[in-house]
């Protein structure tokens, strides 16, 4: 991990990120690729993470990592699986038009370790064992207060410091939503007896105990009899024992627990993702039930949407108003995840009426069109930012095409490894002039003879050119002319440079 020599802290950075979890690490990497001076403040002394936490990556997150040339690092450590689901119904995406038509089973502690290794390669300083405790912003920057009495100065501060975000609270950003209706204990433990495996359900929700990979320890997810208050003390071994006895009638000879935590279905979302020079991403911006495995994926994609925009503003390439598009694009995505997680929490309950609802949902999910729509939503492959009317590609993820270029065959995602925008010209070479943006936008002349196919929508008409943002979403689609290209370039990548 890239810890400054001797624990020294540099006084100033362009961007300070509070929190070195998945979202903070991904954002730091994105900014570093854009050669922005960024630092992370992380309360943990190391990247080590107790327990397993999130269990995997959905297809779009794998694509995002592939856009940076990182996918193989994660694929080599995880296991491809079909786990996209809704309401307990597994949704197979193996027929989807993507190179990564699967999810990846990989515990969060491994995901963080691999991502942190990448961030270290980019020489991002991480100030460990420290916390952001407050800040004051003015017209030119933010003074960031640390728990050890020191302070940092930055042009921008990004709160990636979790559901109880200090940055969000100090910024005065409202966090409306719903209080929890159920709470769970999650633990990794040792038991003298063989536990009763499998998922069970009662009128309040689901619970399960199962063996871990080592065959010795067990992982338990146990519904608590009553909802734990927000200020409840950390759960203990006796709490775990009581929950086991309450649900199974026995503690299976519980001996010890290496890790115990609690989660609820509390559902809240920041009213704004930005307050001046302070921004929020990941759990600092939204919290919800972990059902569906959306949280880590949502945070990583927040970071990839924000990173290039923040970099351009820091460099003076784009006006600060570009940052407003971060909230405009990502807030609706978060709101949709909150709704689907609430729906799935309700579907997990086991009374007779909800059994009937689940059976109806299961019947629908066996139909082709509902299966495709919900699978695309849960895997993140259907995401479209509202960039106006036009070609179906506009605002959607760019497919990873196999291109023919003057330097040989290229996968499209390889063109995004440096997190720079790309104008892909598939028409007559030299027909589109991007010279005034040549310092920011990479132009690639290429040929592609295959079909253009998108999840759910199917085959779409072939464009003659596509302007691709660093996050992999399409900002402009050409139909034989350069109409509106200059406007799109200016909107997303700043005004034209001098002739």
C-alpha cells in the first residue's frame, strides 16, 4: 500500500477522498489516471477487512474494470457465476450480448486488496489510521480537518466514508428515506456440531447458516427477533448464540466467532450528491438492504461516473457545472436500486400472501421479456443516462466491439484504458474534425462489420461514428455527418482549444 514515507502528510492536494473502501479506491484510481493530485484518508491502519462483506461483482462492474484493463486481475481470483436475481429467482444472462455475461463471485476483502494494489501502482498516497472529522469550504477550496489535529487543503473533498458519513453530515446534506423494518446478524464462526444448512424463511424474512470454503468455519446470516436501534452496541457472541437458538432451537455448539456484524434494511439516499466543493459517492450517498448484491457495484460505478468529470474541472478544462451532471445521472440510478432492494426485502418474507406474490413473480421471470428486463437491470447492463432523444446507443454503455484499426485488431475497451474520451470514426477516414479537442479526445479510425446489439433492445442500426466518454457511455452518435458533434464535445469535454 502506498503510505507516504515516515507517515508524512503533504499539506495540499487537488482532491481529498474520505474513505478507502471500494468506492474511494476506484475514484482515486480514476483521478490518478487523469494525472490529478489525489489522496485518500482512511481510518483503517491497513486494507485488511474483517469478514467477507459483499460477495461479488455484477456484469457491468466487470465491464467497467475491463475498460481500465483490470478485469483479468479480478477474474483470476474469483469464480464466474449466474447470480443476478430478483425476488429469489436466478436470472440467467448467459445469452446477453456482452463479453462478461456473468457475475463474479469474489468477496469484498479480495476486491479491495486487488483494487488497492492498482491504486498503489498509480502512486496515490493513503493516509492510514486517520479520519476526516470536519471541513470548511470557501470559493477556492476546502480545509479538511483530521482526527489527529492536522488538516489538509484541497480543491475538492469527496465523501466515500460510508452510510454514517461524517462528510455528508458536516455538509448539511439531508438523508431522507425509510427506517429499518428488520435487522440481521452476519458472522463467521466455529461450531462443534454440523449446522443445518440451506436458506430458511419465516414471516419476518430469510436466514441461513452454511459452511465456508475451508470446511471448518460457518457463515451465518440470522434475522433478529426485533429491529436493533441505530445506537445499539456492536453485537457479541452471546447475541449470535441467542439468535441461533431463537431460529434453530440450538446454537450448534457455537465456540467462537472471528467476526460479527449487523445490517438492516434501512433505506436512505442523499438529497444531493454535491454541496459546492464537496461531493458524495458510494454508501455515503445511498444505503439499502444488501439483498441483490447492488451496493458495492453501485459505488464503483458512482466513482467511474464522477472521476473524469472531477478531473476535468480540477484541470480547468470544463466548468464546475459539469459536476451537476454527476448528481443528475447517478441519483436516479441510486433511487432505482433503493426501490428494487425494498421490493426484494418485502418479497423475502414468508406469510401465505407473500408466498403467492413470490409464485407470481417467479412465473413472470420464467417469461423471456421480463427475464431479460430484470436481468439487465440487476446486472447493470440496461443503464441509460438521459442525454436526450436520438439513437438507442445515446447515453448507454458502449459494447466492447472487435475493431479493425490501422494498427491491427483492437477491442474497443482497450481504447479506454487511460480513461480518456474516444471518438470512434467508422466512416470515411478524416471526415470528422476534432482538432480543437485533440489534447483531450482520442480519435480512432476503425472498421466494424458485425451487428450492433444491446441487452434487452436487441439489434440496433449501425452508426458511422460514436463519441465515447471515459466511463464508457455514449455521448454522441453520428449518422453520416458531424451534426451536433461540436456541441457534444463542448458539453462533455470543454470548449475548443485555440486553432
